[in-house]
C-alpha cells in the first residue's frame, strides 16, 4: 500500500504538469502579437535580423514605447506565403 501512494502522487504531478503545458500552448496560440524575439526564434535568426525584417514593413508592426510588436495574423500570413 505504501508504494501506491507515491505512484498516485507521481501521476497527479505528471497530469498537472501536462495540463500546465497545454495551457501555456493555448495562451501562445491566442496571442495577437509577437515580440521581435519571438519572430527571431520562429525564423531561427538573430534579433537584429528580425528587427531588419520589421523595418522592411513585410508585415504589420506597432511600436509601444521602446518595444516593437508584430501582428500575429500579418506575420503568419507573410510566413505562409514564403517559398
């Protein structure tokens, strides 16, 4: 019986971790904008190269204070159209 309790706790911890990961994925997919760093990560390029893409106005961006945010829908559409 002592072995069952730790296994049950372990299952519960794994379930909670999986649920948290799922919630994080949903939160990302519901975002309306990307940061420049996220664009760099998606494209596997440097942050400075991502800023250069933003300056080329290939997709919609907005500057909020010192931060640049990229429209998710605009970026995703641009990315889908790349060959």
